C-alpha cells in the first residue's frame, strides 16, 4: 500500500499496528510495522525510533509513568494506551524478532540522520554493510556497543533472544504521544496557539475519529465480513480506509453492495465489538454541554444509521436531534451535500448574498428556517475528505489530528487543527440571538 503511511497520522498507524497484534493478524502486523517504521524514520523522530528498536529486542515502549500527571495517566488508561503487549519469546505473531528487527533497521538505516541509532543494531545483526555509508559510520569511533540495550552489548546473538524473552519486560505499543509533556520535541508539531472564541449558529460533528475511535472494532468487522464474502480481511483493509462500506463492497463483492446488507452488517459492530471503541478525549463533555443548553448540533457521518445509533447507545453518549448517515446522500465526503443537509435539518439555510435553496431538508428538520452565513456553521472533523466537505459547503472547520496526518488536514483547508476535543469548549449560549460561543485552544502553531 505504497504511500499510505504518509496519508494518516502516526497515532493512526500505531492504532492499526495494535489492532493487528490484538487480532493475531501476523501479515498485517508485519506490513503495519514496516509502514510505522518508514513514517517515523522519514520524520526523523529519533525518540520513537529508539523505542521501536529496543522494543523489538524485548524492551519496553511504555513511557515512564513519572512523566504523566494524574489526568494524563487516567486518560492513557481510558484510551487503551500501552495496553497492547507483544509478549516474550523470540517470535511475534509467528515472525522471528530478529527478522522483524532486521527489516526495520535496514529501512531506517537509509535515513542518515538516524544512523547514530541504527548502526549499533546493524552491527549486532551483521548487516552494517547494507546501510548507506554504514561501514564508514561504524568506523568513526563515535558509535559503539554502549548505544545498545544491555542485553545486546556483550551477549552472543543466540543468547539475546533467550534472555529478552525471560528477563525483559514485555513490549508495549505506545499510542498516546500527548502523554510525553517533558519530552524533547524532536520536530513534532506544536499545539500551543492562544485560546480564541468565535460565535456560531450550529455545530456539525463527524463520528468516528471525532467523537469515538473504533479502529480495532472496524478491523474485526472487516475480517468477519471478509470471511462471509470470501475475501481476505487483509485485502479489504488495504482498500477500505476512509471509504463507505457500500463503496468497498461495490469493488470486492458487488452482489453485497446494497444498503440492506450494509446496514445489517454495520449494525452488528457495536453489539459484537462494543468494548473495542473509546471516546475521543473531550467529546463526551462537549456533547453533553451542548445538549443541556439546547444548542443546535448534529452528527454527519459516512457510517450507516444502525452503526452510529449503536455506538451512541453502547457508549451512552448524547444523542443528536439530527443525524445524517451514509445511506441518506448520493455521494459521500468530500462532497458537501451531507453537511449542507445536516445544517438544513437543523433549520438553517445559506443566507449569503445570491445563495439559493440547497434542496429539501427532508425528515428530521427541526424548527423554523433561519438564514445564516455559511461561516456561522462549525464542522468538527478528523479526515481530509470531511474537512474538504465542510469547506466546500462554506463552513468553518476544526480538524482533529486523531487519525490523519497533520499535513493532509492542512492541505484540506482546515481553519484550526487540534489534538482532540479537549481543545474545543462551549463558552456561552445566547438562545434569543441563536449564537453559541466556542473556545478553541491549543491549536496547531507549526
């Protein structure tokens, strides 16, 4: 899947890798490991590279708990951070640790700025000559075995795996980079913009990646569906990212590409895999506040109605008065029709000069029609396609960097990019004027 690792966030790659391990999907795990290594290597994230290499030797990828305050530690536990353990032994899901380590080292070794990290591992594996300039780097005297984990520096290779499997702590896949407040930046983006408050008439939320993160559940869903239609789950996952189920099935199993089948299949996901989804931090509090104050808000999603209503029920989240789901529009995101329909059903229409009717709001419309300028509607999204849909409708967009690469969100035209929903708060509701104050803090600065 060439280039996929550059189109999503590092956290998303970590989640996919964790889900593959949890499912025992060895092939997907190995592919995911390669994509993750390629991404962190390309961005020169030395800290993550060191964690990965030490982890493949049997060390721990979990950040020190002393680096986390109480709130962050609780958040990490709730999001499932550091819960995926790769276990001991000299194999991971049927792949020898040494083979996985070799592939990662060779890939990372192409990044010259990382060779102070990779050369000692390459020397240990006996593949130093495969790194660009590896022999030259290795002969400078600045790189030596003290750079290696203790089990590697003075122990024959055959004994390292025995020792790591019996004495080293199990490998943990860290999913929450925000839980490293005292770490060196390493070139990662900074979310530190001063708080600013804006007035809006209504809020439109995407679902997955914005309100919840159901990545492990969706992986299981596609594996189960793949068994049903006779297509390997790994093959489906290579083509399903960011697409509606009906569009994926139209390619792989056209006879199943109908809304009756898709709605029934997606409706089972929250019931069968309910424990595999987590809330996006801050989402529950914001939705409950909007609901309590009577602020107009809706969910506009590429999922089906049974899927979304199932997740809202299982996770006991606030239910919107208006829900626009995949089966209600002819085209999915980035087409703006879904978001325009959401605004119309809330009782709003484009009041800008020269604007006409965008179509019938249909079932679910609430209250009298009110004309507003498009920039008085706020969309909250996590995907570039969704950001483009919101911008094409003329709305303001907050993008959450929970699943996709920041650069992709920036290219899509997001007005603000934040880490999660904790950066978005309601600051007051003027019911008579129909204006809600929304504070956006700690947005991306670089």
